[in-house]
C-alpha cells in the first residue's frame, strides 16, 4: 500500500456511491443502511482498540517509563476534553455546517444542485475520522481508518444521490483536497515527531475512535469533536515527560 491510498479510495467510493444512488433512486431500504452503519461502527471500534493498544509500545515505555504511557494518554484526553468543551468545538462544527447549509439553501433546480454538493461535502470533510484517518495514513500507520470512512461515505453518497442527484459528485473533489492536505500534514509530522510521540498520538486517537464507534452504534452520543485537542496534547505531553526524565 502507499501513503494516500485512503484518500484515493474515499474519492472513488463517493463517486461510485453517487452513481449507484442516481441509478437506484430511493430503493435502498433504511433498515439496510442502518445495518451497514452498525457493521462499520463495530469495525471502527476494533480499529480503535487496536490503535489504543499502542500504549504498550516499547518506544513509549522506554521514553517515558513503564507506567507513564497510560497516564499520558489519560492526561491528553482530559486536557483535550477540557479545551474542546471550553471552545465548544463539537457545537461550533455543527453550527458552522448548519449555517453553510442555510446560506446555500435556495429553491429550484440550482438550489437542489447546491444542496447536493454542500451537504455531503460537510458530512464527508468535517469529522474526527477525517482528521484521525488522514494523519494516520500520512504517518505511515496504514489507511485502515480511511478505508472504513470510505465505506461509510460511499453508502452516504448513495443515499444523498438517490434524492439529490449528480451534484453529490462535487463532494468527491472536496474529499480529495481536504484529506489529501491532512495526509501531507501527517507525513510531515511523522518526520518531525519521535516514535514515542507518534505512538502516544496513535493510542490517544484509538480511544477517540472507540468513542466514534459508540456513536455509530448509537450506544452513547459522545461529543467526539470536543476530544480532538487531545491529538495535540498527546505528543506535547510525551515530549514533556521525556524531557523531565
């Protein structure tokens, strides 16, 4: 596999989903869509647990001490939750998306096309899995997270296109630009951070993925967006603990 595979796959699934949605119309049962989402939620949790197990990595233990990695991830998540809640990141993301939808909401065929382009773009490009998956892919940890997102987005694109038409295809371009940029950022960070910092980031991201899986399974509506600052806190805390040893 190559770096950027996840973004390429995501663009392809959105484009394919759009085509199938236009062809099939609204003949896809809601129960089928819900079942597929549940399966993807389960896989997201499996990936999250796998990433969270990076807590036991030799690089983290050697750099911070045997018992420190768990405390570093815990501290990162608490700091992230406090900062994210104070900044109301989750609410701002939702409000921003709603304002954009309202701004572009018009009547007629042109309005339908714009809605078909804007609404899926917001869904596909604003979310924790977009950031986590792209950074992981860029740092060379594999594209599994983005491949899960690609499957989710493909079915969502199919649902949107069945009612809104070909305008949904525009969102595939946006996915390529946004995720491609984040993947490049992850590649740069991978060259900047130590292995212990990358493992701390991966373990913290794994816990956030578990939270996202719980949301997809409709078990607990955790404000995952408010946890995103933890991704910044994790490598910083790891560097601080390492420096103090």
